[in-house]
C-alpha cells in the first residue's frame, strides 16, 4: 500500500465525482490512499469497510451500492481477480 497519494484539487469540479452521492464521493476519495502501487484495491465491500472507512459503523450495503455508482461513472473498473482498478 502506498503511503502517499495526491488528489488534485480538480476533483472538486470533476463531473463524474459530482454525479455521485455524497457517500460514494467520500468513499471514492478515501479508497484512493488504500490502493496498492498498481492502483488496485479489493472489490469486497467488507474489506473496503475494514480498511477504507474503519471508523464508521458497518456500512457494507451502502458501500456495495456506492461501488456500483462509482463504477457507473467509470472511476473504477472491476477486474477478474476481484480487485478494483483506478484507471
């Protein structure tokens, strides 16, 4: 896991990000630092809950729905190894 990721200030005016619900947008930005050096992260909503939003109450159903939203905006891609890729 990379310890440093930089998110451009352009993210706040990105049409795809602004099309997401508030929770999905927050989840997306919180998943970025947890991606590995290849830009992938687990696709399992439980694992994302444990790593990306551990301080929040268990939100697996909301996470699963948010991941679908994020994928519909082409911000992540699910690959065959059950990993999410940030293109």
